[in-house]
């Protein structure tokens, strides 16, 4: 993968300023005593470990006696989530930012714009990261580079992050059993870790699709920066009243050529599969190990459907987070329908190769995937 270490791409975003801005703006999270914080961190680590056995037993993705590549589990606060994700962004967005930087340097005054633009973009990106850092419960970082602070798996492997203050915030907001909720969240994130450690080709396939999408980008850099500016204005409330529809266009929608739309369709299908599978597994395992799973799911779904403030909804649309919520729903329906039709082992054929992944159309019509992969007469 291309690194963003070069001067050209680094000039597009002041990453250090992005981290500093995000960590300064992000709220610390719910109040807990030092002793309680230690207990929460220890419990999340125990749940992450216990989830391995639960998820492997339920999904049957990892053959008995086979131990896949190990990836670390890190319990972080909101600022830690920001620092870990910036490292991943720098790695993944390198080719796109290098390309944008070359375009900008070729325009009159591009060098001057670069000196100022990198800091402006760093501040704006930091503002958006501070927004996201208070909402993510957990995350499997697929393309995480290893750093001294944040270790990762070997050979470019990922790491699992559990964001303790956000988990505590939501469990209190929902009024659910905290121990059950922490295990329930761990089951979802452990499923993602299992997906990538049990399917060795999946990481490279996804990375290749993302890099193809980015390399096909022909957007003027100032257009992307302007969209980031609109997002930052939405975050601070500085955008004029009535501009929500204009500022509510997703960042992804800006960078779609016909080639990119085709790639994005494949990426959407894969992400729907991964997210829906994780939701299906967490609820499938839940009744056996999470006594209050029904209550948790009902309240959590109500929270998703209810949404948040007008500002929160505008930012979600801008960042494409509304599409992510649809992926949970559509993907879970696909997994459930396929497992009901051909069983768990039949569903697991989805992991055979990129050719057995569902298309975007098949996510909506699971029977078409079953007909294609489980051909009559087999």
C-alpha cells in the first residue's frame, strides 16, 4: 500500500493538527471513578476473549484445531480512538491525497494554497473525528499500521478497538444491564475480527477495491475541501439555516465516476455482508450468554431508529453514516435468509473467494445468491 509519508500527500492534510484538534474538542465521556474505569477495562478485555470462543462456535468459520493469525484487542478512550484511526487514514488515503496534491501544485498559487490548506483541512478533519469519536462503540481496524502505542497483527493485520467511554455512555442511556451490554458489543466486534482472520484473502480483496475506488477519483481537490468545510460548519452550527439539504450530500457521492459507481456497488455489498453478519451473530449467540439480549436489541434498535438531533442527522448523512445503518439492516436480512435456506455451513460458502461474495442486488434478493452459489444438482 502506498504510504502517505511523502511530502506531496502529507501537505494536503496536517495530520498532527487533526489529532490535536480532535482530542481538544472531544468530550471525555461519562464520569467514572478510577477504580470503576479499571474494572470496566478489565471486563471488556475478558468479554473480548470470551467472545472468541462464542463466535467461532456459532459461525463455524474456523476449523477445529486451526488457530488463525492473532490480532490485538485494545480498550481505548475517545482520544485513543482518534489517534488510532488517524494512523489508518494516513495509510489508506495516501494514493488519493498524493494525486490531489499533484493536481493542486500544477495550478497557479498551488504551493501557497498547500501551505495553508493542509492546516485548514487538518482542523476540519479533526472536528469531524471528534464527532465520530464519541459515537463509535467498537471497531475492527482492518488496515491498521502498527505503532508503538497501537500494536497490530503481523503482515499488515488489524486490531480490535473497544471504546470504553462510549460503551458506558450507551449502556447508561439505554438503561440496560452493563455487563450484558458490554459482552453483546464485544460479540459484534469479535465477529469482524473472526471474518478477517478466518478468511485470509478478504483483507487484500477489500484493500484492492478501496484503492481502485480512490485511484479512479477525478475530483478537484478544492471540491473535497469545500465539502469538508461544510461538514465542519455543520458541526459548529455555522452553516446558515436552510442549507441542510445542500450540505447533507455524502462525501462519497462527490467522487463517483461510472467506474467508481461500479466499485462502490461491490464495496457496499461487502460491507453490508460484514455488518449484517456481525449483527446476526451477536443476536444468535446472545440468548445463550447474554440473558437480557432481547431487551438490549429492542432498545438499541429504537435508539438507531430514533436518531439524534437535527445536527447529528445532517452530519450522519454527510459522512455516509445513514448508509451504514442500512447496511446493518439489509445485511442481517441477507444472512438470516441464507442461513434459513441452506444452513450455516451453506452460508459459509460466501467466504470461499471474491466470486462467492454477494452482489449489491443479491443482498436485496438472497435467493438469487443461493441459486448462483448453490446450483441445482450439487
